[in-house]
């Protein structure tokens, strides 16, 4: 979840992070689309790569 996403509410994210069966990948300076703000193409692609790797690892479980 991008930390600059309008749906990012720190108190709610913290409550979810305290659960042992849920993991959240927070992306600094990223909006809802995981675009890095201010817009930075390389950082946006890097963030997407990291999220996709985590998803791939999860699906292989």
C-alpha cells in the first residue's frame, strides 16, 4: 500500500499489521497506483517490482 494513498490511514494499517496472519507491504512516497510522488519512473517501477516479488513468494507457499 502506498503511504500517500488516500486510503492509507495509519491507525488502521497499524491495527492490521498487529495481526500475525497478515503482512502489508508499505511503499514510501507512493500513491494508490504505487506511482512514486513526486513522479519518479524508476522508483515507481522498483516499487512495483518489490510488490510483485512479494506476491509471487506468497503464491508459491
